[in-house]
C-alpha cells in the first residue's frame, strides 16, 4: 500500500511540475483501520498555483493510468480525494478542482469538504509531501453535530432497505462512530467505534454490530459469501433501530 501511496504522490507532484503546497492522508489509513476491499485511501492535495486545464485533464485519470501500468495492484482503486489550489481551498472559491470519488472522477468548480474530514485532517492527518501542518483549524462541536444530524437524516431517508454489499453493515459502524463523536468530541476509526459501542453497550441488539466488525476486519473473506449477502440485504430494520439510538443522542 505504501509503495502505491508513494507513486501516487510522485505522479501528482510531477503533473503539477512540483508546485505542490502539501499532500495529506486522513481516514482509515492514518487510523490503522485500512482494509483492502472496503476502505479508501483518503487524501487532499493542495497546489501552490491554480490548476491549469491541461493539468486537470491529466490528473483526472491518474488512478486509471497507474492501474493500467500495474494491473494487479488493487490499491489504486482505493484512492479518493481532491486536488485543489490552496488559496482557493481556504476561500472556498474555486476555479478548478479535481475530484476522485467512489462513483468516478470529475473536474469541479466547487467543493465543500465534510466536517469530519476536516476534523481528521486537522487532528490526525498525515503529511506525505510538502508542508506538514494542515492549514485549517478543526471544526467546532456545533459543526460536527450538524454533520451528524445530516447523516442521521440520510439514514432515515435512504437506508430503510439495504443491498447485499458490505457497505450495508457499515451503516452500523457509522452510527456507532457518530455516537462516539457526540459523547467524546473526537473522531475515531470505524472498527474502533464499533468496539467502543460494544464495550459500552450502546445498542440493545449487539450481535449485528459484532458481525459488522468481523466483516470489516476481513472484507475479502466475506464479500462473496451467499449467507453474508442475504444478511446484508435484510439489514434495513437493524440499521433503523440503531438510528433510533442516534436520534435519542442527538435529542439530548
């Protein structure tokens, strides 16, 4: 994985002719919770100068270019993040942003970083190139609570029914993580959040969370098992019962 990170950093620096203010990793990679087959390699790259159109086009397909040259390297698919000019990022006024996400790559003229991502970058982010210090402060508690409330609304609206992908049980870990943040004013890795919730008996029905943690720790072992797929497809009511607990925490 780290060889893949080094190559990706070098490729971004090369496309930008060395005009990089800094590149930071955050998320599961920096919290010792990365699991191939589930996790992302989350990053933010900030440039010294605005990104030119030709540079943006080259950056857009960099993941695929790396994968084509190393077809058996599964880590390149895991990279998700943004490449933006530092001054524009600080002002939230963009001319051009390169975005890599689960659903593909896009060149954007706007980008609103998630408060959880900004918190992780400020407190736990790891510099892998350029300036070591992340240039923005941690978001305050009110902003984190608003983000959790928005996440709760998403769960209520869209997760009444689940599919057979591993991410369906990830909702249980997400909810545990939200409750941890509400109680501790901090951010924790998803696996650790699940373990914390079990040790503190946050949820009445604990077996689904235990199973979610087990799957999270070895996703490649479970992703194609018919019994797991069937369980994941019927997890909607359990997710909603966990959301009930989150709703009560938000109401406190």
